[in-house]
C-alpha cells in the first residue's frame, strides 16, 4: 500500500485545538476536564504566528476547534495568522454557538478585512431544547445556538456558511429523527452535518446499544440525503467547494456506517501525512483517535514542516498505512476521500444527482 505521494511536502489540512477551555460539560465529550493538565500551556498568538508561517505553502484547510474556541478573545487574530500566512481556502470553526455576539464580531472583522476564504461555522445541536441544555450543562445554550445560526445566515454572504452538526450518541439515538424533524420543520434549519459518537478519552459506549446508535445514524443520514435531493433542505450552498462538500458527506457517511460496528477497512488513511491535529499545547498528532504523537511544536521551534519530516513522524505514517488503521473520525475521512482518486467517480455522481434534483 502506498504512502502519501512524493510531491506532497506537508499537510494540506489540520485541526487546531486552540484551547481546551469550555463553558459546557457535555456528557459525550472525550476531553478529561477533571485533569488540570487539560487547561495548561495553550499556544500563544505569537507561537501560532510562527507555526502558520512554517506551513504556509502547503495548507489548504484548517478546522479551528476546542473546547469552545470563542473563549479565546484573540480568536480572530489566530484566524488572521492562517488567512495571511498560509494558502488556506477554507476555514471551519466548530462551536457550541453560545457566544453569538463574539461570533458576529468575528464575522464583521472578516468582512471588513475583505477576506475571500470560505468560512464555515459548524454549530453543535444534539437534542430538543431542554435536553440539549441539560446534556451540555448550560442553560439557554439551545436558544443561543439557534440565534447564532440565524445571525450567520442573515449576513447572506456566499463565503460565510453555517450548519448544525448533530452527534448521534447514547443520550439521543432513540429519538434522533424526531430531533432532526423538529429542527427542520419547527426551527427552520436548512444545513446539517452528522457525527457518530467515538470511543476515546473519557467517552465509552455501552456495547449493547452500539447497533442501535448505528441504525439511528444510518436513518438520519438517509433522511438528510433525501431532503437535500428533494430540495427540502439546502446542505452547503455556494460554489464548487460547497457542492463537493455535500457530495463528500454522502460518501463519508457510507464509509463510517461500514466501519462503526464491524471495524471494516474501507480506504487508506493519510492521517499524520496529509492531515494533522494540533493540540492546544503544541502536541502534533495524526488524528484525534490515536494517542501517539509526532512531536511538540515547541521542540521544533514551531516549524511544523520540520516536525512533519522527523524520523518519528515518518515512522508513524508508515505504521498507519501498514496496519490499515481505521476509525470513524470524520475529519480524517474527509481528506482520505478528497485525496484518493478511487472516490472521484462517487463524488461526481453525487454532485450530479444533487444538481439535477435541485433543477427539477
């Protein structure tokens, strides 16, 4: 099995945990909030500036996440480092949506700076209002998340998108379609992504409900696909990138459904190569699932490419390929799908199917 192509000289996509601090305490979170080390040594803005300058020629996408990333009041300055120091075309920001004012301030600065990147906010909602707030232990969180979603949509800017991400998990899987239908029919949400709960960190899934979770995930994805094809919801809207993301999600869901219960191997994983996770303290990992790390940016003077080329990183990439490593981590799957030509025909068919249905 081949490693990454020889012309690839660095990661094309990273997930950057800019903080582990969070105003919520979600029952399904994999972060160990009882461990005081969790909150120590976030990379400073100056350190992030050095990091982004080191990887600027290669990177095309960054996912900003946490914790709750809007607890860092310098979040726009962090984003600016990526906008100005790298060649990224897309930036995702994962948020619980509580801080509507801070998010609007971020968008206002983005627009004032005349950036032309595709900016996507993924807002987490997993249940009906009261249950959502109880699961995440924040009163008013559901209401604020919807306010944030609507505020982003009100900009009517083709480069600024919002979606609601639904995680299928032990706390909600038995009523997942009811939750989705409520969000569509009553709340009026038009764009969705889905995730299925992963066993990692402090999160463990009771074995006897795994099949039920998977079936709910399948039913939810089918419903979303059918609603996009019928025009009831939009999915991502905009240009070619948005169309590719809608098509990619259909392929991704099919793969995850095959892997979740049976641990089936579907496609080579390029985590640690084309894709990396940067932890808040500078640890660089191949993904969110594996505990092994390539190294720490502070040990390499914030030079991510130097770290990427280290002996340990090369060895770890080879291990991932040789062992046919697989999981249900959506961010890694995205890169594996978009960078592997064997999935291109499926993507093109999905794009065509969605576009034809929209016209008729």
